[in-house]
């Protein structure tokens, strides 16, 4: 499903306009995604509780078509996060727009994940309890790496993508349930499972269950991730987008222009006062 936004001109925009009109908008069906169409999209998003960003992505188009939106992130989640973090709502809109994959669930209803075999190796080789023998754990991880290199490996890789990542995770869980769940990134914000304790979850199993429940709970994990990283939190509050992007995305942030995207997204959302009706 193609994401439609301001400036687009296509038959898909005509269909969008017709669908918006069926929900009460009074648009001219001209196939041009202009100011009036964006305003109508925002109005519809506010009406049904979706994130009010004026972009007709798969979530908005699915909702217009009568699809199930019960697991989707909603505008109230962003409003609450802004209050909780003590930052402008536009800042939360910006990080949600730039740092999210856009959706937290696959078409089959399972959460988006990516299993990291090199993290699995690390978690298996790391002592967890008093009395654990580091040398024995290392030897065990090496043995598993030799027999299951697709699941336990010193090097990253082996990705299958999409639903196939869940099969990789299932196979890894047969080796060690906790280490496997800790070795996957979860949801729309791709939070690694091994952060579960820092983020305040009772166990990684509890964390994984939350990530499989809704995008709202996935977003809550992202907010916890920011709250529990003092430098990241400070950068967000000061709107130092380069610092935020470097901390969250790593040194490759410049190549992908994450800081520029964050700044532009913030300015756009601040100008349009997105979601302010619900924030009041």
C-alpha cells in the first residue's frame, strides 16, 4: 500500500479522496493531495484516534476501508508521552515519524522482529547468576555456534526478513528461551529484548508479550528507552537532533540524514499544531 502525502498526484489520491468523502469530507475529486486533502486526512485521523500527521499511510487507508485498527498507535499515546517526557508534542511526533518503522505488526498479526544471531551468541556466553562459569558458558556458546551458525554466531547476519524472522526466533528459543527473546529487536521502534530489565519489565518474556499486544505498548517501550537513557533524554528535551540521532541510530545517522529529518519533522508538526486539540 503506497503512502500518500501532500504534493502527490495520482489515481490513488483520487481513491483516497473518495473514501474521505464517504466519511464526511467534501473534497473535490481531482487526484491532487493539496491542503484541503491533508486537512481532511487530519480530521479523519483525529476522529478515529489515529496519529494526526496528515499522511495517508497504510494505517489510515486501512481504517478508511473498514479494517481493524485495534492494535495501532493512536494520537492519545503521543499526547501522553509528550506530557510524561515534558517535551513539545511536535517533538514526539518527530521521533515517532523518523525513528519508527511505520508499523509494529506484520500482516499476519505478529509483531515485527529481527533476530540477531551475534547477540544470541553474546547472551549465551554472558554469566547470569552467581556461580556461573564464564569459561564453560563461552565453550557452550562456541559449540552451539559450530552446530547452529544461523542462530548462534560471532558475526551478525543470516536475516530472513518478515514472517521468517519468527521461525528463526522459534528455533532459537528451543536452544535458550530467554537468550533468544533477548536477542531480537521488537516492534515499530526495534527495541532489543536485552533491555527488558532497564526498561522496567518483570522478565524478557513479559516484555515480548507486551510487544505482541499493541503498537501502544511498543511505543511505551520506546518512551521508557528514552527515559532511562539520560543523554538521549537530555538531547530530546533540548531538541539537539544530531545528538539524539547519534545516540539512537549510531554513527551512521549522518549518512541517513536522521538529524535533518528530525528537525524538519519537528518544524512541520510545530507549524501545524498536530494533535493539539487532543492535548488541550
